[in-house]
């Protein structure tokens, strides 16, 4: 532990423990305060989250067609550490894969049955169906991946081409033409690290609940505190072990298996589900998405009331922002040896198209089954009575080989949580230590174990005390400082685009 960065490690470590103690002493007050803080941020800055996310996509289009697009990350002599397939699979499985598994089924039901009043459409009508599908594209494709791509690309250039430290402070280098002070860089790292620890605890807690719900649906095993503890322990052991084994062994193998199961599930659901209906939903959703992308991204018009926008789109963008700083470090680290245009392909375009493909199949099937009228127990009712985690397993009952497919889905859920947690644990550990460089890319074993155990312990305590909503809100608060950080990220990347038109040798 001699290389431990104490100024980065201990601040988020104790802040998380204090938050856990607050939740334990007065859970109701803890949730009230964190919810109030989130509401204040979204009410006052929700539009700024939307505008900045849209601006990042415009910036990436400019980068793509500028001379910067041809710059090689790491310099002309740099060699890739991953082939293109591994790069694509890791990007998918370490970003929003865990989200699309469940929200891909549950979220469109909410939009379809409860569309915004300003939209002027009735619940479950054709207009509500189009809105539900296009909103899935808004929340899960180009917009969130644009946030990750802007940050990851800038860090890759700063770390590999400009030889900056493995720190979020490196993102300021293009603006200043020199490194920011170490203390300021440590402060930025600590704040973002706290946000990610809370976010991972919330994600792991949700995963524990989801897996236990799946075991109940498939095997009839009732959810108990010991069962949640065993599931959490198994996930923590798995992702810590994978993280210890390093990028070339653990996460590369896990993501390869994970993405293949994703494709297998998608093809199976397409072939055995209501494929004509899902394609119709998808086509209509794509048209609605394209037509309304700019006004909805910029919060123009009155069709989406402020309450709906803050509860959904702005909340999502704040959540992506909260996770983006640490994802920036990991995604940027993977990209050495490839050109900037390839980075945009594999971190924005291809993942977004995959997510769109997934939503057409899973969301389209969910909507079609719910609207079919062939059952006495529609999926929307299941969601109301059993929660989000019950929708997907309710959906699988209407497909062939229910038991087998449910077990496969349960396995890929477990694998997705482990894969995503592996990447985040690696980035968290690296940012907590001195001396991380292209030549020395792995942090010491004890740091990875400490973060894994802490996250697992927080998740278990929160879940067993029904306080997971509080830590999720706590995580989302991290989107507020990340919003301002990414304003500088956008300005830094914009400056590099400008430099590329006049001095391409600047990038090495």
C-alpha cells in the first residue's frame, strides 16, 4: 500500500461510511435530504444537463471530420492492447449493459401507459407507443454514449499523447498547456470517486434484488436477508477476482462471453417473439426519435412538462454524468493504438446502434405482449405489483423454453454486474494509487480488495435496511459536479480540434 494516494483514497472512503451511518441512524431523513438535493439540482440545472449532452454529440461530429479524427492515440508507433471485437465487447459490457437488461423491458411500459400530459396522447395509444420507443432511444443510445465518448477520448489523448498522470486532472491540460496542481487534481478525483462508490453500491444492491427476484421466479426461492448476502458476496468475490487477474484475462474473457449471450438472447427473442410488431414499434420509434431529437434534447416546446423531463430525461443524463468521470478513465485507457475516428466508432456509434437494436427487440416485445390482450395478467400490472425486476421474468413466460431462457437471463445478469463492476473497480483502484502509467497499468491487489469489500458491504446494508433508494440518490448527486467538470472537458476537446487544423504534429 506504499503507492496509495491518501488524498484521493481516504476522502471518499470516509464520506461513504458517514453516509452509511446517516442512513442507518435515520433512514427517512437521509432519503428525504438526498431526494430534496436531487430535486433542486434537476429543477435548476436539468436543462443544462440536456443542452450539454446535445452539445457533446455536435462536438464529436466536428471531431470526427476534423484533422483530429486521424490522430493516433499514443502516437504513430503505438500498438493496440485490444483487437476491435474485444474493444467493442468491453465497451458495451462495462457501460450500460446492466441497465438495458431490465430498463429495456420495464421503462417503455411506464412511458406507454403514462405519457406526458403535454404530448396530448392517450395511454397505450399509437402515439404513446411511438413516444415510448423513441424515448428509449433518447435515454439509452447516442446521448449517454456521447458523454462517455467525449470524456474517454480526451483522457486517452492526454494520458497517452501528452503523457499526463492517470487522473481526471489530466483533462485540463489542453486548456492550460500545463498540468493543474496536484491538490486540485486530487480533489477532483476524490469527488468523482465518492460518486462512483455510491453508484456502484446502488447498482450492486439493485443487482442483488434482481437476482433474488429471478431465483424466486424460476426456482421459487423466497428472498431473505441471508440469500441477499450470499448473492452479494458471490458478485463481490467474482468481480474482485476478475479485476485482480487484469485486463487481458479477467474482463476481456467476461465481456466476450457476455456480449455473445446478449446477441444470442436478442436473436432468440426476435425469432420466437412478435417480430412483426417489434419491427413496427422500432421503425415508428426511429422516425419519432429523429423528428423530435433536437427539440427534446434542447427541452424546446411544451409537449414534455418539467416534472416528466426532470424525473426521466434530466435524471438519466445526471446519472450518466455521475458515472462518466470514472468511465472516462477506463474507456480512455483501452484505446491506445487506435485513431480518434476509431475511438468514436467503438465508443459512440457501434454501442449506440447495438443498444438501439436491443431496445427494438426487447422493448418492442414487451410492449407487444403487454398490448396483446392474450393474457389476464399484463406486464404493466406485474411491474406495479412486483417492481421493475419482475417485468423481464414475466415477459419470458410468454416465450418458448421459459425455464431455460430464464436461467440464461439470470446468468447474463450476474455476468453483466460482474463485468461492469470489474472495470469500475480497476479504474477506482488506479485513481487511488500513485505511479499508474502505460508501462505500469495495474494497481496493487490490496486496493482492489478494499474497494470490492467496501462496495459489497454498503450494498448489503442498504438492501437489508431498504435504503437502496437513498444511496441511488446519493450517487446521482455526483452528476452535478461532473456536469461542471465536463464543461471543461468539452472546452478542452474543442481546443484540440482547433489546434489540429494548424499543427497536427502537436499530437505526436
